[in-house]
C-alpha cells in the first residue's frame, strides 16, 4: 500500500488539501461521514480518506448533529464529547431513527445526483469547448489554405506566420479575407514583379531572335557578301539588342539592329565599290604585261585602308594617287611606241626612196660631169658609202616633220648627196 495514503493528517491540513474549512472537516468527522481518530486530544484523518474525498467530493454537513461546534474553533484539542467513526455507532446516545436514516439516504442520493449533474455539465462543457476548438481550427485552416494556394514555397512559411498572427488577434469566426489578401499581395509583390520582369525579358529575347533571323546574306546585299559577314552582323546586333529595355518597341528594335549592322553593310558596300572601281580602271595598253594587275592590287589596298565614312571625293583621290603614276608610265610608253612607229615609218619611207633617189642623183651628177665612175660597181660603191651618212639625217627630219611629201624628200636626198659625195671621191 502507498505510504502516502496511509499517512494521517490533521483537520487543518485536510481542509487545505480539499479547499474547504477546518470546521467543515471536523463536523463531518464528528457526524461519522469522514473516518477519523482522536489522538491526545487532536483529530487525525487517514490519507486514504483524503483521496476518497478528492474523488467523490466533500459532502455537506448534516442538518441534524449532536453538537454544532464553533466555526472559529482552532484545529486543537477535541472536546470530551463522544466521537464516532465511519460506519460505527459507538458514542451515540441512541440508535439513529428511521427519519435520520431516510434523511441520510436522501442526502446521499442528492449528493450523487448533484455529482452526476456536475459530471454531465462538465462533459457538456468539454464537448462544447472541443466543438468550438474544432470550429476555430476550421476557421483558421480556411485562411491558411487561402494563403497556401496563393503563395510560392519560398515565401509560404513567412506568409503563414503572418496569417497566424493576424488570426491570433482577430475575433474568432470573423471575416478577415481582405486582410489575408493584403498580406498575400505584400508577400507576393516582389515575386510577381520578378516574374513579370522575367516574362518581359523572355518576350524581348524572342523578339530579338526573330529580328536576328532576318540577317541573312540576301538582306546584306547578297553580292560581295563574304561567308563571315552574316555571323559578324548577328553578333553585333545581338549585343546591341541585349542592351535595350525589355519594353522596347518593334520599331526601336529594328532601328537598333540596323544601326548595329551598319559597319558590316558599309564594309560590304565599300567592297562592292572597290570591285566597281577595279573594273573601271584605265587600261594600260602600252605598259608591260602584268602592270595593270599590279595597279589593281595597289588600288584595292589603298581603298581598303580608307575609313568606312570616307566620302566619294576621298575614294576618287585615293584611286587617282595610285593610278596617276601608272597612267603616266603608260603614256610615256605610248609616246615612245609612237615615236618608234614614226621612226619605223620614216625608215620605211627612206628605204623606199633611198636607193632610187641616191642612185638617180649620182646619175645626174655623172651626166653633168661633176663626177666620173669607172663602171657600175664604182658608182655602187659610192652609193653604199653615202647611204649611212644620209640616212640618220633623213630619219631625224622625218620624225621632226612626219608628213613631208615625196618631192620634198627627193630634193632633200639630192641636197645631201651633193653635200657628201665629194668626201668619198679621189
């Protein structure tokens, strides 16, 4: 058996444990409703009786008792009046009457009914508290589900904490939908802004990609476009479009793209202009073979070295600087060739007229008696000596004046023969 239950307590200590007065405990003990013993003038109650009273409750003091003590009497020495123990009749002046027994029974029944009503009331109150707690939990859960459905995982915990704090301060079952929605809007605003920015960036990226797909060899001019030109133009355009704000208009995107690929287009246009210039270069008809190719290479290098913003006058000046020496050399070659042709023509005319007119003049001189020949070979010998003396003079005069008549040439040849024949005569 539990030692604590076997312990005996004085009436004052029992009254404190049962939350009642010491007077009530003494009167119930004297009435035999509580088991007790008197030791050396003090009343003691066993611990098992205290446990019973805690479980069953403290019964009321009977209306009829042998002695009604003073409520202010201290928990001290008991009087000399007889004491009774529970379930025993010693100490009574006589056997209890039927009326007392019925009163005791009615009292016990009333106590039991009161205890039953108390227990039923307590159960109803507990059930009501449980129902109310469930209703409150459903009310709270409604708004927590509302927050859970609207929030993302990264802010859900913070949002639920704010909703719980709101529900803790709000009257139960009140409508706080507006306040919860405001909390949702505040928590979700940064995420929604980020999602809108990401969506705008994705739409801008797609529009930029569609614009980049329009950059092809054909859009750059098709002709004079090299293999790497479209790729370079796309990279330039991609870098420029990436710097645009996501809400840029299609017109702004197109203008930015055109501005970005302008250097590539200008380079292609310069390449086309260089090719056109090379095709239209002057022909060096009197220059050595390969001279025109060398001139084309120099012109191409000079034009490629010009800045892309060079004007047409700058291009013309660059071409002229390269072409001028070649043109001058070609003109000199043409003049020399012309002079050679004139000399050739002069020799041809001299060849046609030389023998006839030198020989004719020697015959005339022989007829006039100014010279005498031993025979034909003697005259032929003089002819061969005069020819190299007369030829340079005649050719020089023909080059100086390419259009002398045959009569003038005959006269000049005759004069030269008259001038030099004596040099070779004995």
